[in-house]
């Protein structure tokens, strides 16, 4: 199974943003149920996003999870870097057995391509904010059959 | 749903498989499926699935466990390989559709970045690395 941390974190942040816009309080159990995932996985991601200054959470009857800043000031690149710091697209494992000419020499090629791909992806993510995601969700909701 | 935006390891494994075949063809040696599987860190079942994808795309032929390139390395663009090995997002929820559009944008950006790169250039880089390593080993 692949790494689902980034899409899950993005879904958490977008869900919090949608709820905030609708005046609905968000809690970890609510997020775990809505995302159909493990509550401890949600808590871990919320903790990481809180430390990164993307979310804030408070206890108590009126507490819950909120965006730490306005949705227009949170770029997806920031979110990505908080969840997957220093991750390269195609990191070459040091443990690959050098059994043929390709395995012995592919590291340099993979590294160069990975750098270029990472830069291209970062450029896209730095141009998209949580507010853009909210706008797109609203548009998708309005274009749904049966919606007004 | 596909996982992270930038964790398309299938591309890396496909490139490795294609380089093994291209290199062997350049030195007139057959490429057995087992060699491709052993040259990768992916599970054998994943590598076989990647080979099947390349066969379905008309890039590779596989007969009697021997793989060959159906096209010249210079006509095989890396963005084409990237697109073929990039899975699509499944699901029809609002978030799945939002994420699919984000994936489309990142995939297009990477494809654009790889625009003029072809397999022949990667093979030449590989051979250069091999020459440098051999020289260093001889001199050192």
C-alpha cells in the first residue's frame, strides 16, 4: 500500500476549512469517521499540522480543530513539506544490490530526474492554497446533479 | 486512491526496466524477466505488473520470458513513460475529484519538465556513469 499521509492530511485541512466556513465544530473522532480511517492516524497528522502552524486545536466543550490561519495563506506546498519533509520523488535506496550495470549506475540518473520532478511538483503546490481547494469544492458541489 | 503526489515509484521502476532492456539490446544480449525483477527493489509481482503495463502500451514485447523494446530508445519519451505509469484516482467523492485535479496538474507539470528527454539520453548518461566508474576503478 502506498503512502496516504499527504492526501489524508489535505483532506483533514479541507474538511476543517469547509466546516469552519459552515460554522461547524471539527473534532478528531469526527474526522476519523468522515475519512473512514484510524483515529490515531488522524491525531498524529493533526499534531504534525498543528506543530507546523497550519491547524490549531483546543480542548473543552467549545474546543476543536481549526485552521491556524486564513485558508488563503496556507499553500499546499507548506502542507506537503510539513507531512513529508525532505522526501524525494524517487529516492534511490542504498541497499539496492549492484547486480548489473544498470543497478550500479542508475542512482545519478534517478537523482537528476527526481530533482526536476520535485521542483515541478513544488511549483504546482506553491500555487494552490486551501482557499483554492475550498472554492473548487464549492464549485464541484454546485455542479452536482440535483444541486441548485 | 493513489497515495502521495510525488511517490510515483512505478515510473522509477519502469525506467529501470527499460534501461536494462535497452542496455542489453545495445550489447546484443537478451533480457530475461528475472533480470528485470532482480534489478529492482520492487516486489516481483509489482515488476511483472509494470512489465505488463509496458507490453500493453506497445513499448515492450515479452515472448518466452525474454523482453525486447518495440521502439527505438530515441523515440521513447520519458513523459510518455511517466504518463503510462501514473495511476488515476478512483472514487467520485468531492475530495477524490479535487485530488484527481491536483494530480492532473502535477502530472502535467512533471511531463512538461521531462518534455524533450528520451530513453536514449538516459541510456547515454548511464553509459557515461559506467565509463567514469570504470576509469575511477582502474586509476584508483
